C-alpha cells in the first residue's frame, strides 16, 4: 500500500540537494539564458523531488511508481541540460562530472526503490 513520508526518503533528500546545487551554478549563467537553459535546467531538476513527493502521497504503489518513472525521466533530462551547459562553456568539466555523477546516483536509487515497491 502507498502513502510514504517523502521527507524520509533518501531519493527525495538527495534530489533536493541536487536542485539546490544546480540553482546555485545556474545563477552564474549568462543573463540571455534566463528563459532558455537556466529555466529548462531548473525546471527538470525541480521535477525530480517534486514527482517523488507527489507520488508518495498517492494511495497505491502503482500510482507512486508512475511518478517515480517521471522522476527518472527528469534525471535524464538533467543530464542532457548539464551536457549542453558544458558544451556552451557555462560550466567546467569538473562541475559537469560532479553533478552528472550525483544525478546518476539519484537515478539508480530511484530505480532500486521503484523495483522494491510491490504492485497491488
């Protein structure tokens, strides 16, 4: 049965930390990217913990799993936006690698949690 306390989930906690980190680095992006890459990267990174918390409040594990799938998709989008940020020289390789590594760890954790949820 569903209804998890999302604040206790490590996947939620770590994805909140990643969102904070990405908000900080995008603050230094060129101003002309305000409605482009900054907005897109922030939206997709915020989508990860947002969908975890929304799914945690659903009545069934099946519903929760649907929102975890969206979170995993958003993790992939974060990776793409970070790659673009690197290619456009907005972030150095070290930052790309660090953020991509954390994003990948979160993705894997979500997948493990997803697979652990029993279907009703």
